[in-house]
C-alpha cells in the first residue's frame, strides 16, 4: 500500500507529540511529465484512446479544446509514481481496502477501531434529476445526472449514531445539504448563459464548478461558473479582465441578470445574481484547474460516508465565526475543505485515501478537460479501519489545528496526504497559512496575509476546540436553529 505518513502524529485523543515531517517536493519533475505524455501516446497507438476510457458526459457537453495547457509541474516521490496496470485496478482490491463505504459508524467515545468483515451493501440508487435514461456510475461517485442525496443512507446513519454531537452534525447536514432542485436552478441559468455568451464568443462553453458539483454544497451555496474559450488561451489576468468586461456589458442587456460586478482579483471574476432563482454566481475565464479540483473533491465527498457531514459543519462553523471569507483576508471554503481532507487522510487509521497517489491515472493533470468528469467514475468506495464518530472527528479536527499543526513551518498537501517544509519562495515563505492546491501547486490560503487575521483564525480554532471538548454540544459553536435553512 502507498506510504501515507502524516507530518504530525495523531495520537489517541489527539495529544501533541514530536513532529516527524515527511519531506516532499511540491513540484512534478520533467521525467514525470515526459512519462505521462509517453503513456498517453502509447495508449493511443495501441488502439486504446483516452476517450474510450473516459466517456464524454453529455449533460454539460464536455468537448475537447483545441489546446489544453500544462497546468502543473509537481510530482509524488518516485516510489509512489508508478501507474498501476489495468489488471491491478479491480474494485475488490483487498490490499487497498477498496469497497463500498460501510453504513454503520461506531459512535461510542473510545470505541477501538475494528476491521469490517465484509462490505455493507449500498441502498438502491437515488432518482435521476436530469435524464431517466442516464446510466449510473459504476463507482462510489454519483453521475452528474443522478440525485446525489441518499435519504435511506442518512436515516441509517442517524439510527446508528448514539452520541448527541454526532446526531447534531448529521441532522444539520441533512437539513442543509444541496437539494436536486437547487442544482436544477443553477443548471437552467448556466444553460441560458451559455446560449447568450455564445453570441459574443461563439466557440465558448460555460461549466458549473465548485461546491455546486463537488458534493460539499449547501442550500445557500453560491454557484461557480467557468467560461472556457476555445479560440486561444486566456491565461493572463489582463486578457481575463478584457473577456469579462465584454461579458459584463452583455449582462447589462439581459433581463434575468442583476448586479453584474467585475472583481479584478488574482483570478478575476464577474459576480452577478440570477433574478428568477435568486442564486448568486461567480464567473471566471479559463480557470481550468477549478474544473479539475471540482471532480477531485467530488470523489473525496462520496468515497466515505462521513466526509460530507464533517465538511458541511466545518464550513458552517467557520462562516458563523467570521473566518470563512477570502475577500476579507480569512480562509476560503476551498481551503477549509482541503484542511478537513488533510486531517482525515493523516490519522493513524485514515478515514479517506490519497486519491492522487492511489489513482494517478484518474487525476492526471495532463488529462484533456473533457475527460475530467468521467475520470474517477469507476473508483469504488473506501472502507476505513477508523470507526470514530462524526463528533469525535470534528473535535479531533479542531484540536489538530489548534494544538498540533505547525503553521509557521509546514505546507498542507492533500495531493500527497502529508505536510512538507515551506519552500524558500515568496508564494510560501511570507504566508501565514500554506495549503497546496492539488493540481497547480499554488497556495490556496494566500488571502490570509495579515497577522491579525491569522491570529484570529488560530484563536477561533483553539476556543472552539476548548468549548466543544467541554460541552459536547454543537450549539456552543454555532446556533443550530439559525443555521438551518427556513422551510
């Protein structure tokens, strides 16, 4: 099995200990890039083109662009970079513990982890929201045309959860998770926007990305859109601003668009509101890495049953406590998700695997963008030996970042399920919080550039951990009555 050693030991009860970082380079080597290109050429020459392995999804009309730029230059260590042969990728690979995620969760505090004798069968698949004829995914990740909610599964989790804190987390998740009708509203607006934008950019496509598709959305989540323009690359900020300025001018003439506002950030976006659905949208141009990480996170969201409830409650907690707003110098939702995944990956008994190390062919940064949505469709669920309850994992997450993680020394890497020392580069050296973007290697927490904001984030982690440890009641971190959406 691939080696996944955490930078910091998670002892029982999350006690602090000696730091044992695993040094790792955050960049792909030229050899890795060359091997990927040769593997792709060999596959095509042997009559096995990539599109036969990864069928195109018709829902969002993923068509190949004329050129897909190389976005990332990082690589795992040589010992973990070997691609598995097709005959090594069975869904019942005992060595890698790849089965459907177990339904029952051990929720008694202090319950020792015990291996599952056999996988628990999943309930019947959910209804499809876009096309009744769409085939279901063979793996753990629902297809884009399936309703990702699993009400029967949630009910069974609730019935197996005995401690109050875990019940609160599950009930909050059940009431706040994105519904199929929420996604339908966003998709209707996306489709209409694509038609209108093609009047000025005929070869362009508009894609949903972010929390709307990655499995971590809530009923109140905004929608992220990526405008992909095929006729030439839009890589520079000035070019992106020019394109978005033209789109903004168009939006002023559309009756269903309200308040289009151009934000000239590092990744420029056009913010606007759909008049009919009330959904807020952020539109970027050719931010292809956002599409790649959407489907990486979507796989993490569904590979183990506890991931989505934990992420949702952490996002709600951070929002309520004022540390979840990159525009005001705190943590973005994306960074928070990566921090949760890192914690779950690096426990002594990991709750989730390291997908980019275990399935490098499914998350190849050189994969044509139209293949990305189906790249991970056959990855099965993960059975973890860790049977901690939701409450225990949320408490452990807060304690890890409050008392164990060394913010000033290390970079969080979900790509390698570890930490590595801060590189001697401006992107990392002068930043208070460093979280590696899994595909392009940038720092997703770069918005935290003021010491006062950094100290506020650390203080919130510590105080929330202290309160939750003492009270074991989620209401002491955020008012559940106000957090749940109004019926």
